[in-house]
C-alpha cells in the first residue's frame, strides 16, 4: 500500500481495526522524544470546550489501554499514569498511513503509531 493522506474519518476507521493489539506510539514534540507501548483496548475522541488556555486542546484522540512510557533522553521506563494515552488534535492536523504506520502531524509535533 502506498503512502496516503487520510481524512479523520478514514483514520478512525483504520485505527479502530488495531483494537486488541499491541501498538507503539513515538511522540516527537520539539526536542522531546518519547515512546509508548500500549495494549490498545479501544479508541475514542474527546472534546474539551472548557479550556483555560491554548495548551489544552479542543479535541484529543484517546488510545485506551495499559502501557509503558519510555523517555528516550533519560532511557527511563514508567507505567502510563492512566490507562489511556492522549494525542492533542487541531483542525489542521494531518493524518497519514503508509500501510504499516500512522502519522499524525499537529502544530505541536508528530506522532507515529505502529504495531509493536
């Protein structure tokens, strides 16, 4: 399958198919790189209309499941603080899929989601 840009609806349809599988999320935000390994139980979206500032996103992708976060700068691994991982989304977010990996590009950073 070739690399393609997706609508949020097409992205959602494809990522839902990974429920029940182990995924690895690599987050690149500015100079920070983290990796999260998560047993993906379900996928949902959240809308936060009571934001205090622009740092709290209006929309977020919620990847639900137990997992570990590894901070590559310190090479430390810790359990996720809650049984879900949140990716902040903006209306300008771009969704891509190359047949094996998803890429979500936002104003804050790039998130890569692949099967672990």
